[in-house]
């Protein structure tokens, strides 16, 4: 059985790479073949560590970079324009199919509705990838009830909401809502039992338990890719 999990977010810097890396680490620890993939990445300047390399390290695979890597640390549509290039779904689909694995964990760039080109967003990319399941990452802080609501509405428009597990990642600085948002999201009927990642290292018990819980939820949801 092949699994393709698209990791999307309510925005940028919300914990997508952290959650994807924790999930990859768990999958590898239980003997699953897993590959982290970052199809589009900006801010690839040859100096800063890339999401692609972080995903590779946690998955224990070599760094294959991104299908579309751009230098400037701005929205991919803008970074691409500055380089006279364009993100194309067909190229990403081919690149993903060339990197086969039991579990493909695919991290998108920025938020679900962030533009990849004048006519493409991560929502279009997500649909094109035909995921078996999705992880929607959001920070465990004030504003998340709104942000998860609207992002799930966008996924619902494509019939993908029922395949989505929400993951909340603890922010560097907690606010008065941190720790209560998962219960509120469930109680308000916005998202069913989000998985909460503490502010902690990959080696911590809390992170490993959250990653195991996320993997179990995804396995429950998934049907094989075509
Ligand atoms: N639960 C957590 N515990 C510890 N550190 C975290 C956690 N969540 C996020 N971080 C850290 O916060 C920063 C931003 O998180 P991350 O890189 O995962 O966000 P992102 O959504 O992938 O961002 P981007 O949109 O740039 O890809 C990183 O330095 C990451 O290591
Ligand atoms: Mg990231």
C-alpha cells in the first residue's frame, strides 16, 4: 500500500516542517519506507538549511532538493518571476512520481492559498497530487480557530476535508489560548481531535507520542493511491 500525505498549513512558519519531520522520524523508527518531499521552496540561497534537507535528514534519505527551488525568501510566485521562471504542476507531478516510497510526505510552501504562480495556489497543487491524506498544520495560539475554519473550508471545496487531520504546533511564546485550542476546535465542530505537538525536540517523548498519534490517525483515514 502506498501513502501520499500532503502537509499544508494555515500560513507560513506554522510548524509544517517540524510536524513533517516528526512524522518521518516516527515512520522510519517503525520500519516504514518514508520520503520527505518539498516540491517548491524559496529562500534556497546555498547557505541557510532548507526544508528539503531537514526532511531528508529526519527521513534518513539523501537531500534531493526541491523540484522548484528559488533564491529569494519570498512567495514562490514572486521568487519565480524574479528569476524568469514559472512553477508548473505537470513538472511537480512527474517529480513526485519519480520519488516513490511507501510513504511520501509532501510539504507545501507557505499557506494553503499562498500563490505558486499567477494562476496557481497550494490548493491547486494539493489537488493535483491526489493525496491519500492531508495534515493541516496550524500554530496553537490565538487566531487559530478562524484560520483552521477558513482553511478547512477551502479543502472542503475540493472534497479533501474528510481526509485531513489537523496538527497544532506549540508556538515559541505561548499565549492564553495555547493548550486549549484543540479542545475548542473539537467542541466547536471545526476540526475533529487535532493532534497537538508540544514545543519540544524531536527526541522528546511528547513529540514522539504526537507523531505516533498523527501516523495512527492518517493510517485510519487512508486508502491506497491509484
Ligand atoms: N512544536 C515545535 N517545537 C519546537 N520547535 C518548533 C515547533 N514548531 C515549530 N518549531 C520551530 O519553529 C520554526 C518554524 O517552524 P517550521 O519551519 O516547521 O514552519 P513551516 O510552516 O515549515 O515554515 P515555512 O512556511 O517556512 O515552510 C522552526 O524553527 C521550527 O523548528
Ligand atoms: Mg517549512
